[in-house]
C-alpha cells in the first residue's frame, strides 16, 4: 500500500473512531471492495482520463450510493 493510501486510511479510521462510525465505514468499504473486484469496468471508468474529476466523482457516487455525510457531526 502506498503512503498516500495509508495516510488517508489512518485519517479515516481516526475520524470515524472519534465519531463512533468505524463499523459503518467498515461495512461500506467491504461493499466497495466487493463491487470493485466483481466489476473491472468500474476501475477502467474511474481511472480513465476520458472523464474529468467531477464526472468521475458523480459516477462513483451513483454506483456506490456513497453517503458523504457518514462523518458529519
């Protein structure tokens, strides 16, 4: 795992620990990993230079039904 991924992972764990949402994030990340492993096309779409960053974020949110309020107070 690279340094950037480790830093984000540690920050996510620290923040979710403080807010008591570790199990919620664990569930969401396991589901994310499962979907990625089962659908190689998703990786191709999300890493493609064809779409700009905003479009890739929108696609990811639609695919994963990501709720970015998980860490909200």
